[in-house]
């Protein structure tokens, strides 16, 4: 049987999907063990035991200075920044993207501006943000928004502009005004695309969050990673990276689930 | 019967390309006009003119004696070959959309008793096109024929002055197409509609229409084919069939056959 025709069942998919991950973990443990056999004080590839030990201190023991549980404080701070950044970007994508896509005069006026902002590398704006907005939360959230909002806006605008012309005409023959075309025809059809855009923006959003935290912060997942880097604390860095990956996957799965649940018509669920 | 639409020396030009030239015709209220013609002969442009999607470059189009605004409005319903229904709404919601737009300018939605009244009217119309049992299906769950039935119901619920059909049955297979012909003929009679239908199918044009218009270029310049536009080269009024039903038609044909046999 040709490989292109070979379908994998549900159980087989779990097994096959887990195999490379487990293999990678195994390779890591073998390498770490061999390094530790030579030098028991090796810090570059810590063993799982060492990771668990240093993580439990961050997870369960309050910090002497602030009295907070460091790991949870970091997670909360980062998720809050990410959430606000994503929320503002989503709202902007919806309002601006919808207007750009549905209303030709708005597109003619603001299209070039949005394109212009979208091509600026956001990290290059970080110094400006820090100078203009200070080193607080605002600058970090602003970096995320500047980083992902233009891409999301352009995506939504393009999607709305690509709606079949027939639909827009049909809506008008049913008596719809521009506003009604926007809220009854364009908006609902843009929603699944919006969730998709959020999913695709999650990766860049994390990049901008970690960058902003690495440069100026006193709490956050990115801040912690860059802080302990000074002590070569791979036993903290690796679990933190794994945690960030887990959070990102959970958000992705949640958004996919939400899209299928809220907009079944957009996922080809027929007969 | 009174004149519903009149074209007075209408031209459609894009730059130096002439699509329609010197079109003069009247469309009677209650008629079923089929438009045929080769590709690129301005059939779609003609439909877009009536629809208001574009205005004429020269000349005038009058509806009930007043010039037509070059913008689509609820007095003209339309069914396209595809994309006429909204994929994010169920059949029922697709059909009440027209009523919601009219009665709720800000929200675009109806609530309470107004919503129930609209739903009742929409359900009646959906039953009339044979979708009475598919109120909650989304277009993606429907066959091509059902989607076209929905598109017709959606347009008719607004009681348009004229219903425009742009190759509405072109994408359907022959069996379904025959059902749709019977449906549109029945709706045209029951709701006293005025229908303008563009089609590629000559048979369909003659079997459904009370009048067949053939659009084509009257003159052809081989060196500059774009400099001559299309106009109505044939305008064939067919016999009035307002009171006839397809069944009676069939009976008539049977009689003729029997007569021939008897003569033999």
C-alpha cells in the first residue's frame, strides 16, 4: 500500500505522536546521565531530579523578599500581559479589520497606514515604547499589540474583502444598509477567521512578551529565564520553557475547540 | 398589463470597450423574460443594470416611470448561480434576514413577538419552496437544489417588484433542474411575479419564459471587436401561459397524439 493512502487510526496516532517526544526525552536523559558520570556537578544538562528540586522551591516556597510563590507569580504576570495584549489586538482586528474589509473608502484611507505599520519590525520599536511609556506594564502590552495587531487586522480585512460579491449584493437586495451588511454578513463570517488569527498570533505574541520581559521587568516567565541564565541554571530554564510550551498548546487547543463549538457552520460539518 | 421596467437608449461602456449599445425595451409587469445569448454578449451586464449594481453610461432605466438608482435595493430580488445564501445562518435565519434588516435598522435582529411573526412568515415561504422540513439546516448541509430553493425563498419574502435570476439552475443536475423549473413556474403564477432570468440553456429559456430576449452584437468589426456592443437582436413574445399549468400542457400533447392515431 502506498504511504499516501495509509490512514492512521486514533490509537495509532497517539502512539506515533508520542514516540518522537519520548525518544527525545530518552536521548536527553542518556546525555545528561553520561555528563553527570564524568562531572557530578554539571549544570548544562541537569537530571530530572535536580529540575524537580529547584522547581519545587519556586513552586511551593514563598520568596524571602516578596513573599510570593515565584513560579505562580511569574505565570500570572506573563499571562496577564499576554491576555491584555491579545485582547486589545483582537478587538482592534475586529473593529479596524472589519471596517477596512467592508468599506472601500476606509480601506483607501487607512490601508496603506496599516500596511506601513505591519512591515516595521516591532522589536525595533521597543526602545521607543520604553522611552515613551516607561518601563512598566504598558510598554510590554504595547509591544505585543504593535507586534500582532497589524497582522491580525490585515488578515481579517483580507478575509472580509474576499467574501463573495454575490453575498454583499444579496444582502442589499434584502434591504441591508452598510452597517447591517457589516454586522449581519461580514462580522459573523469573520469570527472563525478571527479565532484562527489569534491562534496564529499566539507564537509571535509569546516572542514579544518574552523579549519585553527579558529587557525590563521584575516578574514574569521571560524575566525569570533571563535572570537565572546568569547562574547557568538550566534546571530552572528547561522546566520554564516546557511550561511556556504547555500553556501555548493549551491556548491553541482551547481556541480550536471554541471555534468548532461556536461556529460549526465554518468547519464543514455536513449532513 | 403595465410597463414595469423601461430601457431608453441604454449604453454600457468600460473605457473604450462597449458592452451594451442602444438598448431600447420595455418589460411588462407579470412577464417572465428569459435572456439568452453567447458569452460576453452583455447578459450579466444587463442583469447588473436592473439590479443596480452598475448604472448605464448613457440612457435611462425607468422602474414604474421613475429612474432607477444605481444601487441595489429591496425592490429587486436576486438569485445567483452560487453564493446567494449566507453560510453562517440556518435556512430560517437566512429567510428572516430581509425582514430583520427592514425592521431593526440598528441591531439587525428582531426579538419577542416581532421575531415570532417574522419566523412564521419565513416558515410559510420556506414551505412554499419545499424546505418546510429543513428550517434549521445550514447551507453547507444542503444540496445545491435546496440552496437555490432557499435563495428564492429569501428573495421572495421581501415581495420584490422584480425577481432577477442569474443562471439559477446552471449548477444543478438535470433531474433537480426539472423540479426547480416546476417550482419557479408555480411561484411565478402564485405570487404574480415579474421575473428576468439569464440562462445559457435555450430550452429552459423557451419553456419557462413568456418572452425570450437574445442579446448579441449586431455588427462585428474584426479589427476592433470591442468597439461594438450587444443589444437585443431577437425579441420573441411567446404565447401567454398565465392560466396554463404544466399538467394541462402535457394533456394537450396527449390529445394531439391520440388524434393522430384516430386519423390513421
